[in-house]
C-alpha cells in the first residue's frame, strides 16, 4: 500500500525541471556511498542532468556517475534523443565544483519516474553495450526511495490514511493513531458516524474510538467481557467482530455471537 502511494506520488512529478529535479536533488545524496551531488542541468549540461561522486571507502577511489533524467515514458519514439544525451554524457568531459574540477564519467544512469518499453530498453542497452549504463525505471526508483529516503517515507506513512471529521466540533479531534504492533480498522456507517478499531495483538484486547461518543473516549472490548449499556448497531457489531476475529485469528461467527450479546444487540446473522 505504501509502495503504491509512493509510486503514484513520484509519477505525479510530470514537470521534469520544476517537479522531478528538485525531488532528485534531495534524494540522490541519501543513497549510500554518494558523497556529492552536482546539479548540472542547463545549456552546458552535455547530456547529464546530475553528476554524482561515489566514494569507494576501501580503495579510496572516486567514481563519477552522470544521471540522465526523464519524467515521461521511454519508448521507441523518443529513444533517439535519449541515446544522444547518454552518448554526450560518456563522450564529453564535465566540469564540477563551479569549474574547479573536470571529470570524465565512468557510469551513466538513465532514470525515469515512468516506465520503459522492452523495445526501447533493448535498443539502448545494445547501443551502449560496451559502456557502464544502468537503467532505473519507476519501480526501481520507488525501491531505492523506500530503502534510503527515510524522511520521505515517514511523510508517506503519515499520510497513508487521512479522513475528515464528520462530527460536530464538540466531539473533539480525530486521533492520530500509531499503528506499530496494532491492528487498525476504520468504519463509517450510513449516517456518516466514524469509528476506529485499535487492537493489541499481545493482549488480545481492543479499543473503539468514535466521534459519536467523543473521539477522546476509549471503549475497551475483549472476548468474554461483561455486558455494558452502550448500544452499537448490528452493522457496527459485524465490523467490530470482523476486525477482532481477524486480529486474533478466531472464527468470525463465534466472535460475532459473543460481541452481539456483550454490546447489547443479540441478533443472528
């Protein structure tokens, strides 16, 4: 779920210079062994939008990598222009550190936030078969981001599931829930009333929080608990039972019977 959300977000950077390049400027330096990221896009880029300096800590040797960036699908129709950029990246010397150093690239990355057709990939690989060329498509890029860009991942995790409060202000604010080691369920009934199921795998207990009775209030539930006065609808009990039976790997019908009796709505399925 997080992978697909990150993928969709990165794919949304459709303007190469204004959207995708700033993202890469922040991200590329997070990859291990990259000690410097030089943004070279412009009239004198000579093919590469970025130049990376990779450090071999064992041999104490620097490797220079050019990154050719594309924010669109790479296919047969645009492969000639891309081959030209890659060729310039390998062939022409590059100046970095504000003109203080000239380098020749050892490797080129072709990086896109979209896909690459099989025919286009095969053509590019064949053309540069004697060069160190790495092709990074959207799926590989998302994997790299997931592994190395913690700040971005945290933001994506924070935003995985957000809802607007349907209840009046006096119900309080919707809680921010820490999902770690918990089973989380969300339910909205036909009246727009909202509920969270927050289950504890270890204790095999859960709490229900809802705007209808105030977001700050926690109703603890567990199998075999005493009856109490708060009434849930049958559809709400089915949802609670589904969450609970999934969390503890218990038979749904048996779980439903127990909660229907406890929560004041004894009714057969």
